[in-house]
C-alpha cells in the first residue's frame, strides 16, 4: 500500500492524497491552497494519471479540501466516481459559485487568465457527477468498500473508512472532538484501521477551554465597540461563521447596552446558507434540534444580513461589528474593510480561525508595524489585532486521545506545518514508548508533498463458507486441521467457499463438464498395447468382454475398434488431460519402435537357435508371460538389436552377449611398402549380464562382467537406459 500527499504534505491547504493498494487508486479530497492563485494553488495533479483513479472522496466543503474538484473532473481525464455527504454537496455548490466570481474578478485585475480554474458550466457539470453518501452507509466501488463517520468539523463533514482486500484505512480530513453551539463531536470508529491518515493542524498546541475562548471573543468585540470602534471578523461564508453568529447573538441579547450597536453579516450566501442549515438540522446536535421545535435558531435577533456591501459607500461612522469573507483576508470585502480600518487604533480585527501561510491573516499574527493594501500602498497597522481560536480542529490532547483509542497500525500525519507536525510526531513517539512495547507501537510518518509512503502488508487469506457447505460445516463442527472441500472464489477481494451446486446462486459461474474423445490410428496387436500400458501405468484394468482398457480408476478409457483405430475418452481435467497425452504418445510409440515391431511381427531367429525359438513358442502357448519374463524378453530383444549374438537364461535373468571388437592397425613405418601394411584385427568378446527386477516393478539392477572394459560399459549403458524407460508412472 502507498500513500502520496499531492497537497497538505507538511503544509495546510490543497488537501489531496493518493491511496494505492491492490491495483486500486483512491483520491482523498481535492482542494486548493488559499495562499496562492490560479494553477499555483492546485494539488500536484501532474504526478498522477487521472484516468486511472477509481474513486474520489470529499470530506467537507471548505475550499482547501474541495475547490479544485471541478478542475479535476472537467479538465483532466478523470472518469471515476465522486462521493460526499448531502450537506457538503449543497454548500459546496454555493461556495464554488462565489469562488468562480472571485477568480474572475482577480483575473480581470491581474490580467491572468490562468487564475480562472473552471467556468460556471464546468461547475454544473461537475455537480451532476457527485454521488451522495449518508453516515454509516456502506458503499462499494470496484471492490473498494467505504463508509462515512461524522467528523464534527462543519455541517456534513465526514471521515472515511476504506476497506480494500481486508485492510482498513481511516482518513479523518478535518475533525473536531468537542460539541459546539450546533454540531456534535466527531465519532470514534469501532474498527482499528491498519493505516490512519490524520490531520495535525495544531501540532502540540492545547486549546483553552470553550468557556475561556467564548469569553475572550465576546470580551474583545465588546471592548472595541464600546470604545466607539468598528470590529472586523473575517470568516468564511459557511462553517465557523454560523457558530460565531450564534455566540454573538446570544451575547447581545444578554447585554442591553449593546442593543443599539449593529452587527452585519456581509455575505451574498448568508440567506442560502441558512436555508441549507435549516434543511439539514437533523444532522446537528440535540440542542439545535430542540430549538427548532420552538423556532428557527438561525433567525438572529441582532444580526442583519447584507447581501452585498460597497465598501466605499458603507456608512461606518459609528461602532459596529462586521462578519465578512474571506476568512484569510487575501481579497474580497474582508480585505477592503481591513485596508480601510487598520490605521485607526479604536478599530479591531479578530482572527477567529486557523490562519494559513502566505495570507494576510497569518501575517497579522506576526504583529507587523506596517501592512500592504490591495492597491500596493504601505500603511501603518494601528488597530487592535486579536487571535481567538474557534477553528474546529482538534488540539494536541484531542488528537492524542483519538489516536490512542483508534489504535492504528500505522499513522500518517497530514494537513499541518512542518514544525507543528514534527513536534506532534515526537510527542506521540514518546507517548507510545511509555505505554506500549516496541512490537505494538505504530510507526508515524510525516511525508512532504509528492513523497510516497510505502507500507508492505502480508497477504491475508480469509474465506467465508456459504450455502449448503456452510450448513454441513455447522453440523460437522469442524476442528482445526479438518478438510473442507468446495469451490473457492474471490469477488471484490472477498474470498468465499461454497458447494459447486451453489455457484449459480452466489456468482455468475456455472458448473459444467467437457467430455473429450480422440480417435488414434492403431495397427498393432492388443497384446503389444497391453504390455506397453502395464509397463508405463500402475493399475491398468481390462474388460475381458469388450477389451476396453481403463486407466486411473476409469479416468481414461481406451476402446479398441474393428477399423484399425483406438478411441480414447475422458472428462477433461488436468490429470485426465495429462493421462490422455501420455497414452497417445505410448500408443504411437508401440507401433513405431524397433522393439514393438519385432514383438508384433512374425517370429524370426535373429541369432537365436532354432530349438530355443520352438521352445519359446511352446511356453507362450501354455501360459501367459509373467511381468518379470516379459521384461527379460524386452532386455533380450534390445541386446539382439545391438550385438551379434545373445544367449538368454530367463530363469536366472542371465545373458551372454557376444560381440566383435575391431582393433585398427598401427601406423606403418615411414617408407614401408603398401602391400606389407598391417590390416585391422577383429576380436570376439563375451560379456556376462545379470538383470534382476524388483517384484513390484519399481526398479532393477544390472551387472555386467567383461574382460574388455569398454565393451562392458557399452552393454551396461544400453541396459541402464532401458531400465529407466521401463519404470512405471504412478499417478
């Protein structure tokens, strides 16, 4: 298994991770980096082959997790499937419409067409391709099983558990482990994943208590407006904005001296966003669901919605509070208001969420003396700047507790700055060393963008017994080591075993037999065939009435016919096919080898004395040859084929072989006359051979005694090769 961050590897922004296992490729999130514009903000899509991606999962609607989705689906060759929750799809459509408008404005300002990543038509085409998933609903795509848990981060946020070939991977995305005004905390999965891909946004930082954060937030706003100033709260249109609006509306109701001070929510999406929140109120916590029975908790008493705001004409002569997007102050209404208000010490800016690198919000946290406006003008920073973390990300304690409860086999840290990741990794390594032995500690990795983490997994083979076979197994009460026979098949990485008759029920497979029949020309005698079959195979049977030979318990039948051919018939299988091939080769050999021709032809002496031949014929008529005698006669025929004279004693298994040895003459002396040159000498040599066969025919021993060593070796080598060829094949 490999995991490759294409974005948010040792950074925050453009979350996108490639998971590869068992030939499957999954993309987790598809965001942009808010600190960069145009193509520079995209994940590293050039490192992957989009058409090969099987599945794309979006955890929530924030731009850094989903804004490059239309680009990926419409401007690459991606043909896979896209899943997200119902609220995520509803809100994402609104956010991306607004994002397109901002891209077009920026493109017109900078003369950069590359900053427009996709059009409205491409967005609509992308939205149509999105499929929806409910929490805990199990989906399956190309053998990849996955389901979603509530992540608590924003409305509809999900963490995904994936199962591929019996291995589990949990991807948290952004998640929160505390209840807030309208959302419940993230769930803790009951399954311990083999791999946990988890956010590390806050590293080892520990959030103050919720009460302390709310007190600082409302206190800062109160201090600014009570002093006659204007308080800017940069937020994204959806997400934390709804939480902060609920907090501030309650605070205004509880403090009458603030009732005359206006609060504006400057967002075109405000009304549509609240409609989405009302639609999916069933996905919020008990407090909001109870409040819906009495009225709409998102119908604020002291907060006014501004569908649009012209900063130049905006009446800001008195104190007030403005919620404006975007949350990173990189452009838009929030940045224009900041540029206008930042020089007045009575005013204030309250950063209420996580600030990404390379944005104005992050720059303000460094407390600079001067800032650069959108027009490029340098101006002093005199206003109050406060940072109160209402970011719905886990802190160190919550992240640590989640990892300890989930008990993963491997941990991969993403979505965090390098130094924060490193501190978290060191802290978790220390924690695991304290509580677990070395063999049980998970390895923790923090890869950079495009760095691939490889994780080897041993092959796990688990099979589910199904159908009739399962009923039989239950009755038999199998124990370890018992045999279970059935057909094993694998579908989408799930291996099962069933009775062959159940294949049609659980698969698209069907059971069938292939009957094979082969006609082989044969002009020899059945006696020769019988002899060869018994020499090669064990357990050959013959029907005395039909003459049919049966091999290997009727796996192969050889039927003689009256038309000079044999019919071989068998049901196709690896063993039967091998038997048939061997039998065909044997039948052809029995008709073409020199030994078989001599056995099947009319008797001739071949150096055998006439009396011996007659005596041999008398013995054949009286009784069938024993296997031992038959083998000895084959030895005798082999020797006769090669040597001039052979005398055989079948009872003792002894043979006397007479052969001629020719000795070439020595070279003539120089100057010798041609008629006086020596001629080659011929010498008769006798070799005494003893052959002993084992009773079961499994082997034989050969002994050769000869006064001429070279001739003796020739005889012995010939007989050894014959003995090897006569070994039976035992199936």
